[in-house]
C-alpha cells in the first residue's frame, strides 16, 4: 500500500521524529501558480504507476466514506417494512395466500422437520437425510432461475407472488415424487383440492368502472357517439386478469370523465359476448385480458392483437403501454373540452328558459358499479 503524508508549506503534519518506510511519498499543498492533483494537492516527481496508485487510493477512500453503514441500511429496510405493514397485513392474511405459502414451503418443512426427516431417503454421501442432496439443490436453483425470468414481465406484486407460488408448487411435485411416490401423490391431491376450493381474492379497491352484462354492453357502447369507451374483456378464473385488475382500476381513477369511460365484461360468464366481439376464452389463445377501444359502438383498436392462427401477440399490460398505445392523455384532453362544451350549452339553455325547469339538460356522470359476485 502507498503511504501518503499531507504537508503544508514544506512542514510535515506528523511528528518529525517518526521514521517512515522507504515507500513513503510526500504530497505537499499546491503553491501559487502550480497545478495540483484534483485541484487540491500537488505530487512531486511521481511516476505514472504511482499516480495510478494514488488515484485508486482516493477512490477507495471516497467509496468507503460514501457507503452507508450496514446497520443504517437494515434500519431503513425495517422502517419501510413496518410503514407498509398494515397493507401487507390486509393483503397476505387471507386463506388463499396463507395456504399457498404453506404449500410452497411444504418440501422444506418435510425435509427439515425433526423426527420426520430421519426416516426419509437421501443420496448424500454422509447419509444426512435432514439436509438437501445435490439433485435437490439443482432443482431449487433451476426454480429460482425460472421465477426470475418470469417475473421480468410481472407488473404488480400479485403477479410476482403468483409466479413464485405456481412454480414452487411444480418444483414441490417433482421433489416429492423423487423422494417418495406416496408423498408425491399426496401433494398432488392437496394441490387439486386447493385449486377446487380456494380462489384468488378479487380486487375490491377503488375504481370508476362500469360492469356490463350481455344485455347492456351494446346499449351502453352505442348510446352516445361522442363517448369513447375502453372495455376490458376478462374472466374470473384467469390469473392474468386478476393481476391486471388493480392497473385498470388505477387508470379509471385517473382518466375517467364524461367523454372517456371505462368498462368491463366477464366473457367467462357471458359466452355470447365472447363470440360477438371475437375474444377467445381459451387459455391457449392467451387473449385474456383484452382491451378494446370503442367509439360510437365501433371498435377502433384492441390489445393484444391476434394473429392469423387466433393467438394473441405478446404484449405487456402495464400502465405505460396502455397510456401510450391508446393515447389516453390526448383522449382525456379532448373529453375535457367536450365536457366544457356541454356545460356552456346547458348554461345557455338554462338562461333562455329559466321557467322550464323540467327541460333542463344535465351531463350524465358515470356511476361506479361492482361486478355481481
């Protein structure tokens, strides 16, 4: 390591009686008219290698000073966790997520449970059946890689957690069948019972969305040609639709107005609507959810687009893509102008006919509605 002593006016700061090693170099304060290293100090008779060592030492010192202590990072993380704890508490403490979490760590509990793991088979050379063997570690590492790849396209926290639960259950099936076929059959039976009895909780947060049925969708879309509709075709059993629900609800709160409306229709429940608007409910087609833009009852565009084979073209359902593809900012500005024009016409008609209160026109405001459960 290169030792450095800062000197000022050719006087060393350290004690003059102290002996320094031969690799010591003196760094003095710059004099008038003399350029210094980084504008702070000048180096006398330094070789390029020594200048490089000084630069590396300077970077090391700056990095250590600017790096926050580990304890502070831990405290910040804990404060963040406790700040969001009420939301996490309400979201996670539901039967679906609790059961999914237990089934995700089922193999870990069996392999590490005292009194049970001693009776399990193992391929470890030391014969320790309470620890993972090399093949189980490979399966878990492969699971981690798959989850990371799938979560690259995840948008919401529900999608991240859903991918983790789904692929963890697949890995548990492989691990249990490899350990004991009876345990594998038991775990598969529990998974089937879980899918039949437990459903993911539906989004019940704030939204400004009109829910259509098979008899009301055509009437609402064609009622006013000046109103633009963005309609989501979804199905309750689709995990992608459930993950997209908070995103669509947030967009409705930001952009909904009299000239730009948001709607949803459950095509898993209304098959005629699915056939009429050509949105397939097959899981292989990957057309759920589908967003369709309507103007005067006429379809203008949809996402995702569908190829000649009836399969959806890959498209990420996040707020940025939706705002850009559907020009929501421009549509919202036009809708606000439409609202102002309606308001002026109403005022003129009210001023010209003050006594005829029954003929007053009013702007129809969208009403918030919830889907029939």
